[in-house]
């Protein structure tokens, strides 16, 4: 299951962004961010500025994978949440099925508030991801596009 | 695991460079990074020890262009080659779409190549992948060294399924992009099939 392609379509993408935006406001966070467990960025909301979201996604996935490995060594299935507190900036990460929810916040917000809001939003995200998974095998016109990819299309990427 | 976002019209794929310690995995990525236009690449992240040995992984995102209106992004990862980092290697293979095995051509590294290849097959199996079915390329690196085994002999020993074999000198860039193209093409061809 985890290795079937994750396919996000317009309606679910919009729903994910809406929940991310609400969470960002409710938690007084700077950035709220969804990535998949393999480090691919799914959606982001907030004041990204100079934040390198691609690198953040990859490092967060590596972080969760490493702590997940440690969890198994001590007999736990996983550690579902991680928090990193800095002098000014903080990061909270929560595992939601195949995805990771990342919240970047500063001293205007508190970890307790972020945890509470993330818990509330997690249920909504879980529902949307359940819908995404259930539609993973439905084909659309767009998917037939992939079947029509020619060798020339692929070669053109390397010119 | 390919990630397709229809809303933003993006395809993201994950390619992992695997191989024994000091075979040149990071050097491959460094060369790709140095030779790519800034608009096509993100930052090269290296989680390395103080002596520049890969501790967890190196990572760089690379945008190749558009196919049928979809932006194609490849996320390139290396694994730590040293034997005792096996737990980390296994984690990085999660969700992989294509693998490049970087072999060290030096005679004295032959056993390390074989051990690493065996380790790759084992770790792929742990994630439910079969090397025989996965987009895969064999790179014979360090062809410029005097102790390099003849390429045909090395390939005969390490080739698993008739995969493409590329001779390389990653430090100077020889064969680096040929290897990348070769695995990327297989990944996209696989996407077409699915």
C-alpha cells in the first residue's frame, strides 16, 4: 500500500490547502506544510519567504524515518510526533498516515497551542488522505496522458 | 513511489545512488549539482561527518523540464556507504523509484562491491521491492585509476539483469549524466507502463 503512487487531484489539493491555512491561523504559526513520508512536498501555506521548503521536506522525512527506526529498536511502532525548539524558531512534526504535517512557529505561538490545533486538524487531514487513497486507482483523462508519453518526450528532457 | 500532483501538474520521482563506501556516490551528486543551471536545481544537502563521509544522506532536487504539461522533478539521494550505517541505508530506500549502483572499479574494492550489491537487494526486499523489476543502472566508477579491473570483467561480476552499464570518472564528470539519464528514462518509462 505504501508504495502505490500518491496521486493528488485538484479537489483534495484544495481541501488540504484550506485545512493547512486554517491550522496556520488557529495555531498562530508562520508556515504549515504537508510532505509525504518519502520527502516529497505536498502543499504549503504561510509566509515561506526564503525558507527552502524542498530541503525542509526531505530533511523532515529523514528525521521522522530515523526516529521511527529508533522507535522500533525500543519496541515502539513509531514516534508519531517530534518537536524541535530553538531560540526563536520551532518546528513541530506530526505523522498522519503516509504524510507528515510540519508546523514552523516562533515565540508568538506556544507548543501547547500548536499541539492542540494539530490534533484537531489531523482528523480532517486523515479524512482527506483516506479519500486520496480510495481514488488512487481510478483513472482519469490525465492518466491516459502518461500512457501516451513517447520516447521522444522523454528524450526531450535531456537535450 | 512516484508522487503525482495533478493540481500543480508535477511528477516527483526518487532516485537513490547506492554502493560501497568511497565509491563516489556523493561525487556523482556534487558533479550534477555543479553542472546544473541554478534554475533547475535546489540546494545540495549533505549530512556528513566531520571528515566528509556521508552520515545519513545527500540530497538534491533536480527539475528536468515538462512532459505532457507536467513538471518532472527528480529527487536524488545517496546512502552512506560504510557497512555499519545499514539502518540508515534501509530508510533511504523507502519509496525509491530508481537505483544507481556505483561500483568502485579498483580490484581491491571488488569484495566491497559485491557485499554492497547483496546488501542493496536485501534492503530493497525489506521494502517489498525487487531489484529485477526496479529501474536500475550499474555505473563503473573510477575508470581512470591504474588498478581498475577491465570493465567487461567488472560488469560480468556485478550485472544482475542486463541493466545499462556506464563507465564513469565521477570526479571529472565522465559518465555522470549518462548514468542519470539512463535511470531517469527507465523511471519515466515505468510511469508510462503503470
